[in-house]
C-alpha cells in the first residue's frame, strides 16, 4: 500500500522541506509528518491526507522563510494584514456596511458610466477600415453664414472616382435611408435600406453569411441581412431566390450579411440595392445638376493617405464644376462658394456638430459630462471611507500604540491600513459588479443602448484591476498616513486625544461632498428646465390628431383627390392634404430667388415645402397677414405663403402682394404670411421658409382626425381607404405630435441619466453624513447623558449634534452655486433658444440639500438625545 503513488506523502512537499531546512531537523520533521499522513489517510482518504500534508509543511516552513528569506516577507505580511483587516471589519459591521455599501454605490456608478463611455468610443469599430472611411460633406455660404451639409450632388462620386482615384480605395454613392416593401410569397415587410454603390459591402467589410460582397455588381440583385433572410427563407441559403421590391420589381438575392451591431452606423439598414438600379428605374431628372444636393457619398482613402491631405485636393470640386457649367442653375451655385471636405467615420457619432463650417464637437460633450460625474461620484464614495476611517481614529489609537511598542515600523502600519482599504475595495468591487449586472437592463432602456458585461474581455479585467487599485489608493492614502502617525507614548499613557485640527480635513471633505451634490442637483434641474422650456415653445401649428402616412405609388398620388374624398366620407376625418415632407422634419432648401430690395449678389436660402391647398386647414396654421391658399383662386398656383422669419429675412414692410422671381423668368407673388412653424430643430431659431402648391411632388399625406372621433376607429378607417388605393404596400403611419416629441429624446435621456446619477451621489453623501453623525453621537454619549441630567431638552441636544453639519452644507451651497452658474451659463450658450437661470433653481437645490442633511442627521441626533442617561453614565 505504501508503494502506491496515491498513498505516499507528496514528494514535492518533502523536497521543499529538505531544501529549506537542510539540517538534521528535516529528517525528524519529515518523519513526524509522514506518520500524520498515514493516520490521516486511514481516516479521510489519500486526497485529504495530501492536502493536510502540504498544509503542515507550509506551517513548518513559514517562520523559517520569514526569518531567512526576506524577499518572501511582504507576502506573509500582506496575508497577516488581510486577516487583521477582515477581523476589524467583522468586529464593527455597521461601520463596514457604510464603507463597503457607499464605495460599492460609487463604483457601480463609475462602472456604468465607464461601460457607456467605452461603448460610445467603440462606435463604428465594427468596420475593419473605419479609420480610413469618411463621408464627403460640403460647406456653403448663405448671406455670410456657413452651413454644413451631408448631402451631395449625384456627380460628386463620379468625379472623385474619375479624377482622384489614386487617393481612394472606394468611392461609394448612396441614397438616404429608404423605407421600402419587401415581399416573398405572402410575407411582406416594410423595412429600411439603401440604394448604394457596388463597393459598399467591401468598404464596410460586411460579414457575409451566404453569397459574396460582389453581389451588387449586378443591378438586378439585392443583399439582405441575416434577420430578414431568416424571416423570409428560414435557416437556409437563400442565394438565388427572388424578392419583390415595391410593387413590381423582382430582385435576385445575391448575398446575406450578418446584422450590423447596435453601436455602428447603418445598423438599421436591412437591405442593399445597387445604385445603378435606382438611376435606371427612378425619375431623377430634376436632381442631376451640380446645384441639386440630394444624395450622399462615402469614400475609403488608400493606406498612407491623410484625410486633411485629400480634403485639400477635392475641396474645390463642386466650385470648379459650377464655374465651368453651361446650365445657369449650376453656374448660380458658385455664389455659395461650396467647399467639399472629408468627415472621418470615427467622428460621425461624437463630433458631427458644425458651426460656421467648423466642427465644434457634438455628443462628445456628454462623454466629458458623464465622465466627470463618474469621477465625482467615486470621489464622494472615497471621501466617505476617509471620513469614517479618520473619525474612528481614537478607537484605533491604542492598536497603533501597541503595534509600535512591540516593534512595528510606520511603513508596516501604513501597509496594514492599506490592506484594509484594499479589502474594502475588493468587497465593494464584487458587490458593484453584481449591482451593475442587475442594473444593466434598466440602464440600457434609459440610455437607449445594448451594453453587456464584457466578461471575456481581458481589457475589461485589466481596467477593473487598475480601477480597484486607484480606488483603494485614493480612499486609503490619507487614513493610512494619518493613523500611522500617532505618538506611541501618549497613546499608551492614555493622554492621546485627537485635536480639533484633526477634524478640519473631515469638515473640508464633507463640504466637498455636498458641493458636488448641490452642483449636480442644480445641473439636473437646469437640464429639465431647458427641455421643458423648448417643449413649451409655440410651434406655430396644431400637431394634435394629425396622422401622417407616405404615398408610395405614383398611381395613388394621381388619385389623391379620390383618396381624400373617401376619407372625408368616413365622418371621422376633418381634412386631408399632401406635403413634400413631414411637417415635423423638413430639410428641403432652395435658393436663387429675387425680390424688391434684395441686396445684390446676396446668397439666399429658404426652407421650402410643396403642399396641396388644404394643408393650412390640416395643421391649423395662424395667418398673420393676407390669406390662405384657395382652390377658387387659379393664380394661387403661382403663389407663396411665407413665414414671419422670411418677411424679416427679406426686409419687407408690406409682404402681401410682393412679386418674387424664381428660376427662369417664373414669377410668384406672396398671398399670405403665417406664424413661424417649427419644422426642423426646436432648439434652433426658425429659418425663413415659404410654402407653395405642387401636388405632383408631394408624397406625405397629412390626415386631420376629428377631435371627437375615436382614434383607433379612425386609424382602421384610414387603413381601409388606403388599401383601396394601394393594395401592395403596408399601411404605415405616424402621429405628428409623437414625431415632434422624438426631437427631445436625446436631451430627455441625458436629463434622466443625470437625475439618477445625482440621486446616487446624494445617497452616497448621506451615507457618509449618517456614519459621521452616528460616530459623533456615540463619542459624545456621556456628554449627552450629563446634559440630560442637568436639564437639557431633546431639541437642545438635537441642535447640539446637528448644527455643525447644517453649517457645512450651507458652506457647500455657497461654493456650489457660483460654480454651477459658471458652467451652466456656458452650457446654455450651445442653445440659441434657451431658458434663463432663475434664483429659485439654486434655492431649491440648496434647500433640498439642507433638508436631506437635516433628515439624515436628525435620525442619529434624536436617537442619542432620547437615550436613557443612566445607561451612558453607569460606568461613572
């Protein structure tokens, strides 16, 4: 039995024993351990006996290793310090809960923000060549102001490919996102896609499941994503199958690509069809000149090229084309000094805000904002640890004195307190990870993200380790240095007392905590105030009960009057009219108009909308001067209705009746002036605009439902009539008020996130104050007992224990208010239509902080004040 490898002592352990001891004692120890091994093996089996043998060898060698191998001493000391730290934490569970809980909350906020920031910075990293892909954009100057457009003329891509091919790997022409009907058999889906150049799958490095990236080389082919392929064909290879696009066109499936992830541009694009197909099938005559920017263009520069270098080469492409054009409309475009440039893909998401032709950031400001919030909230949690650790200094003084008396050096004591910090941080990190995992689903809903815990990402764990080290050092440095500095003699004589100067850093840190909290409260209130201010802004029309649906066939457009008549006959509809685009999102602009008094060579620009006669009745716009369009007036076909901004822009004193020339000798006249309608961003001033009659090029049906009608019944009636005139496409609709409300989603999301993070910051601050109040009450137990015996009332005792914290919060308010005012004033300047900062916002924040402190401290103060003095004075 003893010769079996499973039933003999571990040879490696024995070698360690002889190598460390190297004397006759090794034989004796080895013999004793071997006897214990065989005895243990009979009781618990060979596996357990081997573990016990290793443990005994370790215990024999540990003192020898510490004495003779100084380089191993830090390991054993760290293990010893962790044991002491654990016992210290276990001895005072309330203090430990406040420390670990507060730190865990701070780390949770910091981790959530960190994951969000990482997701934002990783946007578009899905594409292999994202650092060489760019959108071709243009700056144009209108009346001294530079506007930046994503849209491009159709010829842009062709010119870049022909004249600058040495600098580009791919030049891809693209439409804007199109919603189209895809049909296979009896299955129909109304989904988004693109008409795009054949090089797009290569440029975007689409991951093909079936087929090839070259599929768009055939104009009669279509590429679809994996979700659509599974919906139509199931888990099989659909290459070669047929999909009907729209009402009559059959396209062959040439490939299936993996769904583009959430944090990437083009993620909603579910089908791709050749650009050449669109050019062949659609009537685009009016959109082919250099002066018509209706499309987009994307490029991938060759390796070794620089975006700025290529921009300098192509910046005058459109200007030169306009100067050399034979078409007067194209020549006229030179007045706007068009300048092309490349906007890199890695800047699309965070740096796509342009002012006067220059990139001034964008969503990157929210990265900075929430990054700062994450650091501040973590700092608040670390302050709690510092305050609670130093507040308990008198309790730890005797421990420090005894340790110093028996030979501990200061650096060893510092190591002990750092060990406590690392242990608390470790527990807090584990708790924070669990909380993040639980909160992520709700956080994703709030932030409109699809973030998940990157369990398998080694960079995440490396960052987490560094995060824990930073937190432990940040929270543990001051307590370690402070507690290790106590005088041994005074401590052991019992004459050691922490003076008032020792409490000053704690007071400063409490002020810092509440300064941050009050500033966050003010900031959150101002974000919501700005959103509400813009929401309450007059929009110039009534968007209630308006149902919008796009007419998708030319046949239905030609039969619009019959469609309108049938809707009115339902008795549920008040009025129906067409418009070129939706009333909530109109980005169509035109130029080249002349009017009396126009400044010579003025580069004009107007927002324009083609409509039908009854549009004003649908939106209930407010006529300020003149009249609305009328079917009884034949001359209205050459009439304009302008907004108030246009009247100011043109400098007209009596606008009604003013004649305006547009195009080649085409004269229009202003028949009415309406209140400014917000058809673009509600955060920006309304631009000069005019409306004119053109039913042939208006495709958005605006349907006003009667206020007394049941909306569900009205939708069913609209769908029934829609199907009568278009039995091919899916009836898709939207409410104008809901579409308008979407414009505030980004700001509302930021406001809600700020609110939640502010709430957590307040909770963390309150945990710290709660712990300090509890310690203060405990420390002054005997004083409170004596005061009660001498006749002090509960309110007097409450005041004694609470007033210090109230003073600190007042100081924090005095510091936070000017700081918040300074930064919020700069933030509001980003909005041309903005609210004002009023005194009550700062007053509410300050009073709120005082009330929260009052409630937090009062619990401990009243508890101490109502305690039985007999219990506290019994020892006296």
